């Protein structure tokens, strides 16, 4: 039985959006309508002829509305097999119901409104899920609508198909029902567990977008949206360019996280989730240049995020229209909260460049969840940068709060062990060098310091014998920030070798004393923040 | 009303485990029992007096069992407010039901058995969830049991509390019901979506273990088990030591992944999810020593996994009983599929050392899911090491299949960009040096090569003028493996500087030709595998 004519429908809705019009269309095609309580009243006021459900069930609406639809008569009319059970139904005087239109008490909404336990429980729908699930089980014969969004689809199909609904549509609507009742009970369960102080998180995803492949081409992959989330990275607007890859999306997340908490204009240059360039300052173009200079080799093929609307002057830095292809700066993705029309047109010159509109300020997760072989590691996000800046050495340096914040944002974003060197150039805060992802801190320290020298060498344009003096001057005004304590004083020796004068670290090692002592011997100022920023 | 006496119970169970005994206990305390269909038969055979449900509903069991419990009478008896609605109930001749014992048609089991769509749909329970949900909503008065595991708890409480159940227990059981119906409909929804070719994954977690904190001490955290998973990392046995931390668990996952696919005896030494030491070979103690030697600085404070039962000789390498504390090798966690009693006793000397029993072979995830701000990136796991080993240079080296596999397992596990240098020493495969987590490949190459020299320097004990010769000889027999293609030939120059003679990489760069040309110029053999192993 592919197509089924709709001759009798049961309507009982909590969300009454569009129900009058839809009921009128059903009536106009000769369909009988059974209804109950508030829905019946609304339909009658709209001039729709309605059979009271008690006429069908033989029962009153009872117990303050807790009982109105559940009955042998209604559920039989939804559940019986129209072929096998036809005789039995006739004997029992059960007439088939071909369509159920029902949505549930707004448990989620009253929860959001901060309802107490009694109100929450009163808003657990019992009759609705029963009708929906019964109709859906019998989808071979019954059309079940739970989402007002589907009225139009069903209306169109009725008009096209001589008042009938196809099996395909009935199966589609059946799937929606079980997804909906699953979500509904999931929210009830989590809420009640919460009340009892238990954490039983549930996640459900849909709106799947198949990706070309996963992290590597032999892995298949999907990008999915969390179902009931108000906002999601999935909702970004891809304005231009090649299809986003799995790794693009991972890096974009890192890029957006990196600039979210920066001042305007913040720019991050990301490779493998790590910022290798980061800057904030008054002029966007200049900030972009300084971010790029953080690692002008790795910046090629990177993912770049801005936290302010992107203008033409800034994107021209990419030289996309250079005749010599070698002068064009190739990047994978550019993300910004908005774009000027001219900036967009400029970026569109590059066919493959992915241009994505997403405001980093939207990214406000409360928790961070890792799924590892049928477990979850659930944690609140790392959103506390520091307790204080307390100098623990004889020399007490000067670290502007502003530069400390910037350095901590940078180091927090890097995979541990992480070290950054940041500096102030005029009104700009710049990441001058970083080291990350190393099994021991010395490696990261060395990587960061070497990168600083590379970058200073690139920006220096004097004579060779003035070079070291320039390095010393510039390194002397930087701050080196560590994501966790220094386990040994050897790190301090490397810092000294490269002319570092100020170090910020959380402290907390059992060898803190030997580390600060070494700083004192070398005339380095070191401050503790007490807040660690590990990221695996 | 805290305590409620159980005078009338409704029993309708698909899983009949323990139901006879439980019903007998109820009867013995004077409780009336209403039942239906197969359950009624089982109870009567066990000598339990049962009221047929049709006596209560006035309806027959109809439509091949699709309709037997759903009725105005039963659901009213479960749902009405015993205080507010008492008069109305009496007028309608509704007698309260104080307890529902019900579990659902085994949709999950028939799915596992490979049932077709019709059989699946027939196994969607409608009456069961209705009773359960109705009783649970009215938990202030009704006790609802859906898990046979809870019979004992309820029995004990009835015996202690004069045939009554407390509000606390009723609320606990109510939460179980909505968790159960949510899981039940979630499985139906995902299964039906799958049938339609749609991916709508759902995850639900419980058995929460609160951790001291998350990645850092200002983050709160939980370790959770996926609810219906057959196996899970959560099920590991922690035999000894301090409480596991969030970062321990993350690293343990990396450690277990690292050794899972190694030959016996495989050992991994992990820092921040990255293996800094890795070895496999005939003798476990020797393999451990060679793994440790991969980075004998970072190995301190690491997480270590073995893929074979751990013996005393092996763990003695840690020198936990050395009088000089500096000689003791401190590690955070040791994981193995099993332990000899002597090995355990030896490890227990260290009060804090976490000793965990988990067989790496159990870790067999099919998919890998990342949750990023209300999205999921879902992908199949990276479980294909290589297509082939095809030499693309004039010189075609010799790479044993065995060493290639080992090198690829090592590089696959490291955060990109990743480079490893592996060698064969007798029957052992050893990771000699690695570089990872860098924004460009040159950095990783340099880190790996430098580490090789450090390690060779540590193992060399001849005269200074023979040192370079030793380095050249040893580097000459290693294989350098890259997780992705070399974008530029500069990497090859560094390899040459350190005496590398054989390189394995996936290939696929638009500059492959210039890279192989450089190999030819330097007399290096390079093979392509075609399979990339990015890991972010």
C-alpha cells in the first residue's frame, strides 16, 4: 500500500502554529477531524467541524487533563493492521484513524523558564507520545505529524496525490517521531538526573554533511550538528571556495578559539590547531602583517581567523592579484564575523580559498567533551586566564596586564608543552615565537626562542655587527609565557642565552626554588600566575 | 507522602528474569497482581494468583497482542493524583495501581540478530513505554520498575519498611524509566534513520566518576561511560595508586592505541598523548629498555603501556627500590593486559604509581568522534597503514615490511606534522627519534634527527674520534618515516646532514619530483606508501 487516503485525522497539539489552516485543508477534502481540549476549541473558533474525542473513546476528559486521549479505542484505531486485523477491528467497532497530528507539552520551554520540579513533572506528556509512537509504529497505514514545519510538505502532497500520502513520506515522518520522542525523554531524563545531582549527558546529532574524507583520504567522515543546540559551528556561512575538509574544520575551531578573547583587531594564523601567528591592535591590516610575521613560512596553507569585520586593505596583504604567482600568499580558509563587499570580491579572485562568515564571539561553549572508546571526558572549559601576576624573583619586571592577557590567550591555545614569547610593538601585541606539542618543556622553550631569532632576523635590516644588539634589545622587552611550571632550571639558561628578561609561568613545581634562584643569578624577572593551561 | 504501601501491582515483562520470585514476595504481603499475556502464564505456572488485565480494562487482548494494556482504566489508575483526584477516581471506578513492573520488547536484541525492517517494527513496544512513563510521571505515588536488577533493592526496602517504598526510591526509579525510554527510542530512531541512509548518531553517558579536576585545576571534570557500549575504557581495572587524573586518562588512551597494533612485546612511553618511546621485540625487559631510551628525559613522569602480561624482570628496570631516590624511575601510570603477582608487588612499592589492568587488544573503536561547539566531526578510524612500499628514487633501499609497519604505527600516533626515525636492533624494532606537533615539517624533521643524535650519543661508549663513524653507521640503517608528504626538498637536506639513507613517506605533493630529485642527488632511497596519517 503505497498511497493512503486521509479520511480521518486526530489532532491534539500543544504548539498551535498553523493548525487552523492545516485542519481547514483536511476538512475541505472531506476528512473527519477528532480533537480534544484546547485544540478542539481553537479549531472550532476557526470554523472547523470537530468530533469530540470522548465520542470516540466513550471516556470523559479526566483528572485535570491528565487523561483525555489514552484509550483502547484511539490506540487500537492507530495500531491495528489494516489487512490482517480488519475483521477484528470491525467486530470491536474500531474505525481507522489515518493521520495523527500531535506535538508534546513544552517540557523544554518550561525548563528554560526555570520551572520547579512539580511544574516540570506536570509538563511530561504521556498521552502525546503514546499516540505518536502508536501511529508511527503503524506507518504502513498511518501518517504522523509532530513538527508544524511538515504541514506544508503534507499539504502539497495531498494536493498532488488525490488526498493521499505516500509510504516514503509516512516513513520519513515515522523517523521524525521516534527522533522526537527520544529527544523528549532524553531531556526529561537528564533534567531529572540533574535534580538528583547526577551527570548523565546525552548528545544527538543530525543535519549530516558528508565530507570528502576524514583526517586522511582512507577515512570516511561526516560533519554533524547537535540537534537542539541554539548555536553551533555548523551554522557558519561558507561564502566561497572549495568544499571544507575535515582538517579545515578542526583548524577553524582552533582559529576561532584563538581570536575570540582577543581585543579588536585580533588575528590568528593556525596550523594543525596551533596558532603560529597571533596579533591584536588598532589597525587590522597591520595586525594581520604582524600575525603573519610570527611564522611567515608556516603561514602558507594556514587557516586564518579575524574577530572584526574584514576590510579590503587587510586582505590585499595576501597579494592574490600578484602577477608572479610566487608572491601570492596561499591560505586554506579565512574566517571573519563579516566582510566588506570589496574584501569579498578581492578574496573571490582565488577560486579555492574558503571564505567563511562566523563571529568568533558566538563560540561560547560551557563544557568540553572528549569521546575516547565508549567513554567521555567531560570538563568545564578553560576560561580563567590568571589569578594574579606576582613576581617571585629579586628583580621584579614590568608586565602590562594587557600583554600578560595576550600571552596567556596564546599559550592556552597551544598543545602542551607550550611556550610563547610575546611583545608589544607600539599599540600592538604580537606573538613573536612559539614552541608546542613537545614531550618536554626544554624542547618547546628552544623552539620558541629560535623562532624569535628567525623573526627578528627577518625584520632587521641593519648591518651585521648591529644585529645582536638589535636582538638583545627586542628580546629584552618581550615576555616569555609558559603554560605550566618549569620542572628544571635548564629552561632558564636557554631563556638567558636568548636575552629573555621577563618570564610568566603558573609556578607549582617542587623545584620552584631552584628555578627562581637561577633567575636571580641571571637577573631575570619571573612572575607566577598560579593558573596552568595544559591542553592535550 | 514519603512511604507508599504497595497494595496493587501491574506486571508485564518481556525479560522474565526473576519475576516469579518477585511476584511471590508481593503476593505474600497481600498485594494484588494484575497481569497480561505471557507474563500472566509464567506467574500462574509459578502458583501466583493473578487478575487478568481484561478484568480491569473491560477490553479484550486484541490485534495479535498489539493492544492489551493501553486503556483509560489502566493509565488512569497510574496517573491520577491520589489527593486532588481521589473523588473523581472513585466516581469513575478507578482503583489505584501502586507499582508497575514492566520491561520492553527487545528491539535492541532483534536488531543485533540482524532482523529485517518488519521484524524491527513489530518489536517497537507501545503499551510498555506508556505504562512506564505514566507511572513514572506519578512517582509521588507510584513505584515503577523496569530493570530486573532493581527487584532486590525493592524487595529489601519492602521488608524493612512495612511493605512500603520511599519517595527517594520512587524518584530514583522514575529517573531510570525516562533514561530507559530515551535510550529505547534513541535506538529505534537511529536504526530507522540508518535504514533510510541517514547518519544521526546519539551518545549517552552515565556511571559518572567525578575527577579531581579537568586538564587544569580550575576546570571541573567527570569521567563517564557510554551507556550501552559492550566494552569501554571505563571498564579498566585500577589496581593501585593515586586517583587517575583527566590528563592521565587522555594519555592512557594514546598509550593503549600506540601498543595495540604492535607485535609482542610492545611498549609505549607517552607524554601528552605522543609516544616519545616505542619498541617491540622478543624480550619484554629489553623492549622496555629500548623504548625508554627513545627519550630518557621525557620518559620521567610518562604514561607507559604494554601489550603483554607484565613480569617482574621488566618492572625492575624502574629501580623503584633503589636507595638513592634519584635512581628510581618515576612514571605516572603503567598499563598492561595482565601482571604477574611479583610484578604487582614490586610496583606497589611506589605509593602513587597508578597500575592499570586493561588489554590494549580490547580497544577496537570503529569511529572517532570529535565534539566541537555543538557539532560533531565523525570519522572512521585510521586503520590502514600503507598501500605498498614503492621506491621512487634511483637508489632503492631495503625496508623490511616489519620495520615499515612499526614506523607507520609510531608516526600515525603522533600529532602532525610528525616524523619518526626507526631502526632494527637485532630482533627489536625501536623508535630512535621523533618530532611532532609542529606547524611545519622541517621543524619536526629537525627535532627527530637531533633526538636520534642525542640517543646515539648516550648509547655510544667509544672514543670521541670514533663517534661520528658510529653515528653514520647507525643512522645509515634507520628508516625515517613521515606522516605526510614533504612539501619542499629542504627536509631532505637535513636528513642527509644526519646520515639518513632511507625515507618512507606517502607522497602526493605537487613538488614530489623536486624532492625525489634531491634524494637522487644525495644518494638517498625514498619510497612512497600513498597512505597519509594526519592526526590533529
